[in-house]
């Protein structure tokens, strides 16, 4: 392979990871909530959007560094309130009612944001340390010539994957994670064992919301912050969850990377890019309806 | 059997009531502040939600992709009017055929799994059609601008506008309502309700559940197709929003607010929402959508049966139990 081919390929793969990053974070939250609570959260895109709006509002006041701390906390609290206040009442109702409720909430959040901030997209100024480009060829010897990448997009990618790793560590190595994983496997048995899964599930919902907040915070400057943002990202995130397998966390990660790569490599054929993602979903659905890493029996 | 006969003989009264309300609408609707043409829109959306209710209210499947059928039919009608003939008969027939084929394909892929899966996937397919219309098919669909410059639709040489389109739409809505009632009271309707209550058990009794589901889905899409086609005849222009998820969302909201599984409820919901949009947006502007969203959430939380349920509760509270129970047998049968 010539040097320029390596460069081009590297850039496309990197872009693939970057494009998949936001969908990965939203998809993880969706699948985490679905796996534990059994609820498909149509408001998850709205939570992501809320994170972006919160960041746009807070960052100029508190500085970006503090916003990084505050926005996920804010979304965590918002998620807990949402679960305790409304969603909890719907666990015994049909799935269609749960979907309608979360869809209604998504609509209310969207319209409330439109009312407060207007329908146009807001400028999202980057912090000084996030501006500019990174000269990748200085760090990676296999790249030839001059290869640069926008710094913020690199930060977004790194933060996203760090969040994923943190989530896996939390679920794999803490007592809380053990209970959540057990709850995803067999909530009934867990209840028999006397574990208060209700309270932990509220935390899981908050966690999903907080991850959406991280996505909004770091993804906001890349996407444009306008009231249609939530739904625009929700649908591809659903595809991530469906392709990866509902309720499978590793599946969501794999599917999001796959989706990012599809977006990146089809970018040359710009008309196809919009549709490529859906075509992958159709193929996966026909060949393997439970998703790539979906467990047997889940939603089959 | 007696029950069925009773239902069949009582079949005409609700249809007659709906027909009377619908056909006199051009006379009384302007008196309560509806603009000319809003009544036509109400008829078209009423037809759309009847079909949607057959799927959601009777079979229990919540589609978030009905904009796909509405929109594809609208685009097909638009393209037919633009390139083939301005006569609406071939345009409507071709639109319905195209949409039915699409519904078979989408239904085949989305109905194989549970209801949750179905809601997500129908949303995704409709979004795919929306994206496709704006990107790879933009040469045909006019991209972001929608399909403009359509000729005035004609029916046997008569130009179709104003009251003529209203009566055409009203006729479709009334006939659609009648057919939907017949379907829900037929053995097929029984199967639809059985699928909603427990499709596992139905499958064990040897019923071809997937076949019934697919057929219901296609019937539902056909209603959306006729409505989509009428929408373009009403206003010779195809907006991209016809394919957008918000159109699917509107049908969901109309049905739920009105009361799913009652056929009449969703029609009322459609009328309410369009009227509310007209009146409320004049008073409070864009925020009417926020109010609507709040109403929707409140209905979902506190009044899952929608306005019809509210009306029934009101009558029960007043002591009119016997009559309420009598006229609402249909709802109980649905539940």
C-alpha cells in the first residue's frame, strides 16, 4: 500500500469511529434502560438534546470544565425524576403505553426547548483547549506527509470510548453493576432474593440519561444544536440497538462502530450515505433478527 | 350469534351519525371558526386515523411509520398528476397499489418480532423513506422543496377543488368508517382482538397469526394511502413533512387523545387536533404544539381510553350507566 492510501484509509476509519461515537453513547443508554427496565425510551434522543442545550447554556457561565461535571449530573437528576415521577407508573402498563409516554415526553421536551431557545440552531463555542487541529503525523509514524484532524472531534471520540470503558468497568466490577447485570438477566429471581431492584433501576435510568448528557455535551458542537436534534439522532440510535441486539451492551458498541464506518465509507457517494445505515439494518434484520450480539430469546 | 345479529342491525346508526355530521360540516363548521378547507383536512385525517386505529386499537400494534405510507402515496399521486394525467382516478389507484406493495414488504420485515420491535422498526423504515426522498430520489421528489407545480387535479374532466374535494374526502371517510366497523365486527375482527389479547395462545390453537397481522397492517396502510392521495388532491402540492416522523406522531396523538379501539374516538381526535391547531395557534402561536404534547402526556397517564373513556366516565358519574353501557358495547368488545 502506498503512503497516501494508508493515510486515506486511516482517516476514514478515524472518521468512522467519530461518527459512530454519539450513536454509541445514545444507543448504550437505550439498551441499558431497555435491558433493565424493559422500557423503550423514545425520549432518549430528547435527553441527548437536553444535554447539548444545557451545555450551551452553562458553558459560557461556568466555563466548559465545570459544565463537563454539571451537565451529566443534571441529566442524571433529570433521569431519576423522570423515572420516579412517570415511567415507574408504567411498568405494569402495556408496552405501547410506555412508548406513547416516552414519545409524549420527547415531544414536550422538544417543544419546550423550541419555546425557550427558538427554532434556529444555536452557536456552540468551543473552549480554547478544544479548538484547532491535531497533527496526527507527528504522533503516528505510519502516516506520511501532513495529516491533521479537528481536535474537538478527536476529543469527542476519546471521551466517548472512555465513557464506554467506564460503564463496562462499573457494571463488571462493582456490586451495583453485578445487581444490574443480574437484573438484566432475570429480574424476577432478583426480586425473590430480596434485592431492591426498583431503586437501582431508577439509578440505571439516571445513568442512561447521564450518558446521553455526555453525548450532548461533547457531541453538541459537532451536531448543530436545534430542537429537531433529538429525533434526528434517536432513529439511528435505535438502529444501533436493533443491529447490535436489544439489551446487549457490547452489541450496541459494535453496531455503533459499524454504523460509523458505513457513514464514513459511503460519504463519497453522498446521496447513498443517508440511506446506507438503513440498508445495513435491513440486511441484519433479515439474516439475523435478534441482532449481531443479541441473546437468544430476547424479543424473538 | 344473537349478539352478532344485534351488532349488525345496530351497524347503521353510528355510520349515519358520522355521515350526518360530516356531510353538513361545510354549513356549520365556519360558524365555530374553522377556515375553508380545514373541514376537508379533517375528513382526510379522519380516514387516516381509522386505518391506524384498526392496527393500534384492535390488533395492539403501535406503528410509528405510518407517515411512510401516507407520504409515499402522496408522492405517487403527485408524480402521477405531474407526469401522467391530471385525472385523479388513475393517480389514486396507482398510489394505493404502490403503497400496498410497500406495506407488504415492510410488514413482512417488521411484524416478525414483538410489538416493541415493531414500533422501532416502523419508525426506522419511515425515516429511511424520508431520507431517501430527500437524497437519492431528490431528482423525482424535488428534494427539500417537495413536489411543486402540480396541475389542478380533475375527475372525468371536472377540476377538483373546494367543496368537491371536501365531499370526495367525506365520502371516503364515511365509507372507510363503515368498512372498518364491518371489519371489526367480522370473524377477522375477532382475530385482530385475539392477537391483541394473547397471540401466543392464538398461535397454539393453530391460527396463522402472522397472516392476520400482515393483512391488518396492509389494510391499515391502505387507509393511509387513500388519505395521502386525497391530501395531494386537496392541495396540489407534496410536502416533505408528509414522510416525516412528525406525521406518524400526529396520527398517534390523534388516536390516543380520541380513544384507541373505538374508531369514532380517533376520528374525533383528528378533528379536535386540527381544530385545536387552528384556534390555538392563532392565540398562542407555535406553542400550541407544547400544549398539545402536554395534553397527550396527560391523556396517556390519566385517561388511557382518551376522550371516549372520559365521556363514558362522565356519563357513569351522572348515573346514566345503563345507556352508556348500551352504546359503548363496542368499546368493551374491543377491550
